[in-house]
C-alpha cells in the first residue's frame, strides 16, 4: 500500500499521510527493536504471517501493537504524541497505527524468514523508505511496503547524513534533533 492509498483510506492529503507515517513509524520501529532485543521477533513474525491484507486487518495490526508495545495505553500515547506532532486527529492516527504496524511487521516477517535478524529495525526502515543498502539487501517487494514515500527519508534525515535511522532512534528515545 502506498501513502496515497493511506491518504484515500483516511481522507487525508498525501502530505498529511506522509506526516502521519513519519510520526508513527519511529514508535513502531522502536517497539520492534525492543522486541528484537528481548528475543520476541519469532512471535511477531508468526502474527505478521497471518496478516494477509494489513490495510483491512485491523485486529491483526492490533495484535502486532500488543506484541511490540505491551498495552493499549502505549498505543494511545503513541497516537496522541503523533497528533501533537502532525496536528492530525488522534482518532485518525489511532486508526492508522494498526495498519502501519501490520505493514511493518510483514517486512519483519520477511527478514526473520530469511534469517536476517541482525539490525532488523534498520533493515526494515530501508525497505519502508525504498532505498539504501538495507533495502538492496532485502528481497524485492514491489517498491517497499508503503511504496515510494518520496521525501519521507529526507524529511526524517535532519542532519543530512543520508541515514534517517539515527534521527528516528533519537525520537524514539525522546531526544530532539
């Protein structure tokens, strides 16, 4: 699903959808990174493997969120924080969160299935953004799970080093760049 598809599904402009993804993605990747550190990627991959259409399977996405965040309260806080960052309604962001989590988890499942567990958050980010060495190492998936996100990578890469992962991890850890 591309950002245009998310925009249409939620009645947003493409810029608003990009902002929503950019605000939600750091928390999702941070949760996946913690899950990886705790050795729980196998369970996450199993749940993700059961999701056939993330844009329709909200329950599957919510299962992913439960796995990576541990509670609905954390998901609500993530949506609320993203709402403050983007100016979008937290109810829209709450509805988008399980869909984006399902899409990201599918990429994780592909990586786990291929045995590529090292640094999976960075690898998934490369696949999401459709570029970089991490994406080239990943199997082709029709342009990444969200299709071509255009300027999202540059928008996130505040220091201009070509790697938005350091900024994303800083956001997840509560540091401002």
